């Protein structure tokens, strides 16, 4: 039990260090030594927890994704589930504004967004697979279609300085997803 607490604490320290560094520079420019120094963790200890900084990045983003999904009602239909996922993502952006500003505004942090994107696609595909929907389009196409659309809208919102309120962006997404006729 004590060992598990220590592992969790070390993972947390490394995660926080990486997030803080991502606010300052692109992921590719971050050196392993910088992560370890900021976390006050020896490099050997780092390698006891992660293979490399890429595995740490995946761990950090996966943890953020899991935290977001805790607030989503899995009993809703796929569209409402998807809108709840978008709401959770937007709320997380609001809480961690500097982190997302860094990864969304810099093309050099594309790897971060690719991980988020793929985790969201996996989440939507699982929701579709675990439902009793009889869809005419394969799950992977549906997931990519909706995740791409939502990511594009949210990225545009962040890059433009988050001028609209979160509720307004969610309303736009709801209109786009639920009823495309309202766009006209």
C-alpha cells in the first residue's frame, strides 16, 4: 500500500511538472531533465515509472480524459453523451486555460492534440458499441465525424481567445449535431 501511494505521488509530481512546462514551451522542446528537475524527481526514478516523456504525456492526457468522463452520464443516448463529453472538455479547458492555450495554439504540440483526439474517438466508439443502435455507417466513421467536428469548433474557440461563453459554444455544437437545419 505504501509503495502504491509513493508511485501515485511520483506520477502526480511528474504530471504536474509536464503540464507546467507545456504552458511555457512545446512538448518537443521539453527535455526529460527539465521534467525531472521541476518535479524534484531523479531521472532513475522517472524511468521506474515511465519509458520516456511520450509515455508520461500519454499518461497525463489519459488521466485528464478519465477525469472528464467521470462527469458524463453513460445512460444517455449517443448524441447527448457526445454533447456531455464536449461540455466536460470545455469545462476542463476553462479550468486549465494556460495548458490548452499552449497545446491548441502551437502547431508544435500536435502530438498532445492527437492523443486527446484519439482518446475521444475511442470513447465515442465504445459508447456506440455498448449501445443497441443499429447504424448504417460504421462506428469508426461516426466517431471520427463527430469528434473532428467538435474538436474543430473548440479549437477555433480557444485560438480566437474564448470570446464566447462556454454555454454559447455548447449551444452551437448542439445545433450542429442535433439539427443541421437550424444552421440556415
